[in-house]
């Protein structure tokens, strides 16, 4: 039974008290964010979860938000909200190789053991600006080496949450040899074509044998229209999984499953995906008939790489928590600027 005694200011102590994420509150904060509307409940509100025992009433059948001062009572949508508390992980941690998220974005040394950021210069207006990490599209990129002792036997998951005004192509992930004197071509590359609202991927020079084939002339590329892009005010959130045991590539947009395709095993493994001596790169790929370094400008809100294939539930949970925390960060930054 939750204590229902009246306090000195006539509030009931029923439920969990919520607290805004502010500088003054430090690490003592707890919020609830509604996923669809992005409304955030903090100081002044209480969270009453389903199954809470109320004297003379029994157990609650739904999740509720209550403000005892104003009398406001809101029923929360089932599985349509996110509760965040200081110290929470925003994502699955098992198998993570690169972790850039709203919690640790300001410290690139915390992104992963084999992670290096290139191109950012102090005072150039790029890098971390308290709500996102900006890449300039000129020479900024993130390099990720997989630890030598860890093999990609199952596959990978890559998720990127960003906004970009690029009208052409966003180079989101690649296996990159940044040296024209070495065999650099036909390596793994994943990109997003803004004008087509489409994901495109080449994993090697072999034919993909996929029903997502890009064209007869480009049988080593797959392409899948998403119907959305990264240009909107809130950007976009794309997740891809490459399952090399079952030879499948799957896509998710904003945590929701888009589709899956079966590919040739040779296509999936012969472009360096499992070669730890070749780093992954975010924001840069090497491509073209002649050696060409292609960079992409973007505001990065979150970016993660796993050496495992996440489940659909894990993909959705990562999305919900990450977007909720980003929205809290943006709101806090706005309020701090107004004060």
C-alpha cells in the first residue's frame, strides 16, 4: 500500500514524484515523456503506475500522471511513453562498439575503446554544441576499430539519429581504407539518398541476389525506399541490421520495422565487414571509379554500432529512450538559455 497521507501542502504522496532535468537538480531528476506528442512531465507531477494499490479503491488498471496542485490527471498511452531517471542506460549495452548518445555526447573518449573523431577543430563551430554533435561535410568523421579479440560472427546493428540538409546522399556508415594505394574499392558502404527517401547499401562487389536490388547495372547495391528523410525539424532515426548467419538485412525507421531482404552470403562477407583491420567510419566513405573521399554534413543526435543483431524489441526500446532523452536535453538547453 502506497502512503496516502496528506502532506503539509495538501498533496497526496501517491506515486513517484517526478523532477525536471535542470542544472539545479543535478543528478536528482526523473521524467516521463509521451512518445507521440513529446510532452514531458517533470516537477509538479507524480507518476502512478498500473497496479498501484489505492486504499478503498483497489489497484489502478492504467498508468497515470497526476498534478496534485492543479488537479490535472492524464492517462498515459499503453507502451506509448518513456520513463527516464538519472543513471539510466538509453540503449542495450551488450555487444556495443560505438555509443554516441545524448548522455555521453560531450565526451568522445567515452564513445568506445577503438573510437577516434577526426577533423573537429576548436572554435570551428562543429563538434558538440550541447544538444548534438555536428559534422561539417568537409573532413569531419568518426572512425571505429573493432577490438582484435572480438569477431563479428553474428552480424551488426547500426543506428543513426540525425538531421541533415544534404540534398543528395548522406554517407552514414562504411568500412573505409583511407589510402588510394591500397585496395579500397568495393568495401561495405551504407548511405541514405535524400531525394529518393531511400536507404542504399553495398557490402561487396559480389551480386547481392536481393529483391531490393538497386538496378541491373548495380547488382552489388541494394536499395529500399523508406518514405521519410533526415531533413525535417526533428531529423530521422534509421536502424539497420545485417545478419550474416542468416544472410538478411533488415531496416527500421523510428523504431518501427520497415522490411527485410535475403542476400547472398558472399556479398555480405567480402567487403570487409568482418575484417577488424579495416575500420568503420561514420560520415565518410571512399567510393567512385577513382579514389574519392566523400564526407557528409549532419547534426548527429545519436549513433550506435553493435557487433550483434538486435531484436525488434531492442531496436524499439533504444529508439524510445534515445529520442525521449534528446527531447529533454533540447528542452533543458532552451530553458537554461532563457534563464
